[in-house]
């Protein structure tokens, strides 16, 4: 290879891994052609790797198909690129093409290939790739074993993951964390905690995985205890720790711990650097009823996203300040922040609690007209609640009858409560019949209908309901009261 050729290669590699690569990819590609490097597998594998990192696998695919004799490095770059950017199926297609060309896979082929199998969502394909690893005889590589464990844990196949884990002599902290997360994900907190206690060396991710597992399984007290233990062991919480533990503090009413975390988030600059930390603090203070501090955190955030606005709007509703929440929504729109589904659930709830009927109607209509969002079941639920709370019962009933999806029991129940509280027995009877059609197995609906008839003195109808329950073998749950004539 000539010195000029080697210098051209070095120059291209410098450009590929430079700071302006994202904007100069076509120019670098042209440089490759100009210096006759378009069949250099080394250069092209670097080019494709960069494309993968920049989510430009369409460009990478074009370059790949212009290569006459792609080697293992080029195929590996393509497989890895698709594992990062998708579509995951293309990693498997390249793997199949590689084998058809008689190219033997190596240890760098399988880790991204297994990642793609997780992306496809079919564990049988990944099981087949695991078999290929054994056939090739490279299952002993640490990176591949970690990839296999990651694949099995992502599908909750902890027995398979445990077998591979048990065969590993040198277990990196990453694989311990995967196993802990996997057991927590399938609800086996005991095994997850057992592995956590066995670890000789932990990372912040190890603590976060276990704390998150406890939090997700409703064991808030233990999650908070583990946070204290984490601090005692000299580990500093990161943004993920803060985001996980603040809801725990809110549910437990551990305001002092939440305030301590707030202080730490400021001193460690987590609040400055991570929007999610600010969002979690806003949500925490709103749920603790401390709107003043929630406002201070919200207004002090250097950057906000739609979740930030949603947290503050919903927090105002939660604390009985619906009109302020609706005003904040208008401010959000004026600042050019695009609302999402959760934003409208929050602002419609604001209107419902503040009695802002006309404003709620306009906001609901604006979802499709102004913001191109199709109302979902929860948005119709907010509107039914808004209308029912404020005496617009027939409008609420019409909305339930004409909405594009079938109303659920919660929506009908909201209307039923309003009808019963205003003494509209006939309409209440119609709603309960809708509930019985929706949930024919629910004894509570029959008891409700029976009690409505009893309140109206229609004892013959009460008997008919009792006979219907007997005929359908529906038993009244303990604690339910059926008025008898």
C-alpha cells in the first residue's frame, strides 16, 4: 500500500471522527471516492459505524450495497448500526447474508445481534442466535455472555439468564445489574435483593435498580431504607435515583427526606443539568401541598419540557387551584410549547374542579382543531366529569352515547353519581342498565339497580333484579347492601 494511499485513509478517518462529522458526511463520502477508497473495507466500516451513531442507516445501507466484497468488519458495522437505530430485523438480514457469503461470525457479531433480537420482541429468534454462538464456539467471551443475559432478562426469562450467569467466572457489575433488574421486572424481589446483597462491588446503577424494583412493587418503605443505606455507603444519588425516590417520599409523606433530596439536587447541580429532576421536584411539592415551593422550582428551571408544564398544571388541579392551572395552560401555549395527551387530561381536570364549563368545552374542541390530537377515553372521561359536576347531565349523557369508543364503567359511574345526587331516578336506571350490559358479572351493578328501584318504591322490580341475579348465579359481595321490601 502506497504512502499516499495510507495518508488519504488517515485523513478520512480524522474527518469521520471529527466534531463536524454530522454535517459533513456527504463531503467525507465524496472524499472517499476521490481518493479511490470506496472499496476499502476498513474505511467503509468506520463510515458505516459513524452513520449508525448518527441514525443514518439509510445512507449506510446505500454505501454497503455499493461494496463488491464486504468483509466481517463491514457486516459487523451494519449489524451494530441496525441494532442501535433499527429496524432490528435488518441486523438479522445482514447476518443471514453474511453466512450465505461464507463469512464466519466473530465475537463482535453477536452482542449487537442479540440486542436486535430484543428489539424484534420474539425470544425464539434470540434463542436461535444463542445456539449459533455455541456452534461457533465463542460463548466464553464476556461481552457475548453479557449480551445473552441482557437478551433473556429483557424477555423475563430468568431461568435461562440464571444458567448463563452461573457459568460466568468473572461477573462484571453490569451483568449483576441486569440480573437484579430482570428479577425485579418479573416480580421476584426476594431473588433480586438476594443478588444485590451478594455483590462485592456495586455501582449507582445497582442501587437504582433495586430501589426502582422496590418502588414499582409498592414497597415504598423498603425503597426509602435502601436510599438511606446507599447514602451511608458513600454513594451519591444520580438523576435516576432522584426521579425514582421523590414519588416514594410523596406517597409516604416523607417531606423532610424530599427536602433533603432537593437540597442535594441543587448542590450537586442535578437540578440544573436534568429537566427530569426539576419535573420530579415540582410533582413532589404539589403532591405534598406545598405549591409555593413547587412554583419556585418550576419558575427557576433553566429549561422546561412539556412534562414540566404538565406536572405544574396537574399539581394546581390536585391542590384545588383549577383556574390557575387553566391559565398556566394558556401561558404554555403562548410560549410555543406543544401540548400532549397528558396536558389535556390535566387542563380539563382543572376546568372540571373549577367549574369552568365553557372553557372546558373550548379546550376539548381545540384538541383536534388546533393541536391535531385525537381525544382518548381519559379525555372523554374528563369532559363527562366536567359536565356532570356542573349540572349539564343530558350533555354528558349525549357525549357518552356519541363518543367514538365504548365508554367504560368509570365514565358511566361518574354520570350515575350525578343523576342519583340530583334525584333523576329514571336516568339513573338507564345508566345502571348500561353498566350491567358492560359488566354483567359485577354484582355491584345489580345491587345499585335494586336500590334505585327500592328508593322509588318499585318493589316488584326489586324482586325481578333478585331473580335475575339468581338466574345468572351472581352473588352479592360481602358489605353490599340490597334494600328489601
